[in-house]
C-alpha cells in the first residue's frame, strides 16, 4: 500500500482524448509521457482503414434460387433415385403374392410379416399401398435374408409399413394415419426405430429430397426406389416431371 504507483505508468489524464493513435515515451525503460492524436493525416491512416475494413461485417449475398422446374427435377431425382429413373418411373403394378413365390416352410417368418403388413393395409391404409408393401418386403428379403431370424415379424412389419407409408406420405402427423395408430394396431411401442432399420437396408445411399416448397406437395420420404411408390403417387410425380421438362424445353428455346 506504500508503493509509488506513478512508477508504473503516466497519470491517466495523459492519454485522455478521442484519438486512435497513442504515443508512449520511455526514458531508460520508464514510461515518462503519453498522448493521443487522430489517425488522420498520419502515416498510419492507411492501416486504420484496413483495420476498419476487417471489423466491418461482411455481407454475403446468397445466390438466387434455381428456377422452379429445376427444383422439381432435383426433388424428383432424390425421390425416385436419379434422372435416369424419371424416363420410366411407373413400376410394374403386377406383384405376385408372397405365398405363391416363397417356400411356406423356409420362409414362414416372411409370410407372417406379409400377413401383418397386409392386415394393416386393409384396416388403416389405402388399397394402392398393397403392391408397394409387397415389393418392399420382397426387396428386404433379398437384401437382408437373415433379418427374419433375428427380428420379430411384428417389428419387421412395422418397419416395412413405416417406410412405405412415409415414402407415399400416407403416415405422419398430417397424413391420413398417424404412426401411433399403426403401432397400436401392430402391438409395437413405436414405428420409427423399426422403420429406420428397414430403411437402412433398402434406402439408396446419398438420395435426399428436401421439399423445395414447404406446402405445395406432400413430404415424401426419399428412398431412391420408385418401386416403393403407389400408383397414385407415381401418376402425380410423372405429371410434375412432364411439366418441369416442358418448362425446361421452353426456356432453352427462348435462350
């Protein structure tokens, strides 16, 4: 408390002022004087302008969104699995019954899954989802034949119904049927974990389809597999594709 604090710097009034340039004078290592002055008309004026530019908020202008038809085609790429799939989008509606193509003994768990999924379709969903559900089940059996030995049939059915229902916007908070209703019907606690598991086996890697317009069309879960779509959804997508391609041709002719 008895130290002479004046030894550690000049009185605070020495640096009073609104200048940006501060001068410090040392004598034998001891600070003996200090003052400030404006940076204008000094050799540091350019440096001050550079510092001001660094501190100035940078405004980054987002590129304009692509035209509507380009957004439609990009969205369809994610839904059906690529531009080449748009040429022949509609899947074959003729799907054989699983009991006619599977071995009743060796494939009994898969036949049980088929019965459970068919029961959900009859009770809660629309008839046009019957074929996509069966195609999904056949595709899952080919991709993961061991799944029926490790997972209960009701959980596989829950995953299949979830994936096909989400792919066709038939299940969801705003859809005709909620996930809770389907889960209660199947006797499982939730659809999402089983649906994500099935999607992990079937969904093509890298296909994403964020909706370009929040409320212009339903939120279809992108699988990259048109065979999981119903005939009604396919008809809507074909119409969107044809309109987008026609708009693209018109703009190309104008330019």
